[in-house]
């Protein structure tokens, strides 16, 4: 019975765990989006137009992760790293 409860708890938590590992960026200039998969600090980024998403990646602050993406893809208008969305001031620092 105890194993069933543990399994149910893990199953219920799976979407939250998967979602917290997701990262995304909206590029200001979609023409700078890579055509294929791009690895940045262990995160596998894929873009469709100006929208880019990634999973995985090293442990770092969201602003640092954003700066690394901006260095490769150009400025972003929105950025989320492992479920943490950057605010306006953090985006300005990232794009600077």
C-alpha cells in the first residue's frame, strides 16, 4: 500500500518537475535563430521562428543563462530559465 501511495505522489509531481526544467526565450530578431539544435551550457535549444525552448542545462542563475543565450542568438524580449521568468529589469541587464 505504501508503495502505491509513493508511486501516486511521484506521478502527480511529474508535470511540475518537468515544467520546472523547461526554459524558453523569445528572440527580438527571428532571423538570428539557429536552424538546428544548439547546446548552450548543457541546455539543448531549438527555435521555431522567434520562439526558442530548451531542456536541461547547467546550474546557474537565470540572468547568466539569458546572457549566454543572447550571446549566441541575439537580444530577447522574454526569457524563462528552468521555470523562472525574468522581469523587465533582469531582461534589460541580460540584453545589455
